[in-house]
C-alpha cells in the first residue's frame, strides 16, 4: 500500500528572489526521475483578483486568506497525487511566508500587530507549517526586479528580514538559497554553511 502523504517542499522569501524559478527547476528534476509532482502557486495574483490588499498593504484578513488558500492548495495537490507511489507537493510560498509578509507590512506602516491577529495567524500558519524541506531565498539587493509590479525596496528588505527572523524564532529547519549556492541552516544555528 502506498504512503498517502506526499513529500512537501516549501519555499519562502522576498519577492523577486527566484522562488518560482527554483521550484520549476526542482519540479523538472523530480519529473525527470519519475516522481509525480504537483506545484502550487499564484496565490498573490489570485488575492489581487478578489481584490485584497497586498505587499506593504497586507492586513490580518488578507494574510489569513493568503495562508488559508495556500494551505488548501497544498492539501488539494496532495489529494490529486494520492495513488502515486512517489509524490511531491511543491508549495510556491510556504504557509510561513504569509506571516513574514504581514509582519513586514506592519513594520513598513509602523503599525503594531494586534495580539489577537498575531495569535490567530500563527495558529493558522503553524497548523500546516511542517515541510519535509523548507527553502528560504536570500535577498540580493543588487538583483533586478520585475518592473510590472509595484515594488517598494524598503518593504522588500523588511520581508527578507522577517522571513529569516521567523525561521529562526520558530526554530524551523531550512535551507538558505542565495544567488550563488545554497547553504544549510540548522534549527539551532543561524550561520550559513556551504551545502
């Protein structure tokens, strides 16, 4: 009998740091080796269609929607792979990502996070926040960004900082991914080392 639970790989980090490209490459490699893969994504684009506030305008409500939608997508992707012997769900924006973006938005606006919002969002995100492999991109401020989006450089830097602060605070094992080469970060250390 097949294990019904797929391997879950999530990626998080500031916008335009290569998350989607990284997952596409992983997907191609897995498929080339006969592994069945489902990739989630486009939650931000879908949030804009609702329309919900995004980026530095994130609210507790838009963050809850993004996190819950991402989680629902991961569950649905896993269900579609149920009968496959080797299966992987690639989450383009792990559930923790929504929380990092919200924290950055509140800091960008110089607005404290309401305790009830912080607690409810944390419960939502941590309920499905375990990944077999969690990848965290590292911002390279010199790397170009897509100009079709309304990017605020200060907000982008805050997202990067809150991403890595959150991973450290929650003691989440992850791999830091830079433009050069990935570096593994253990839960007990924030220092990078070459993979």
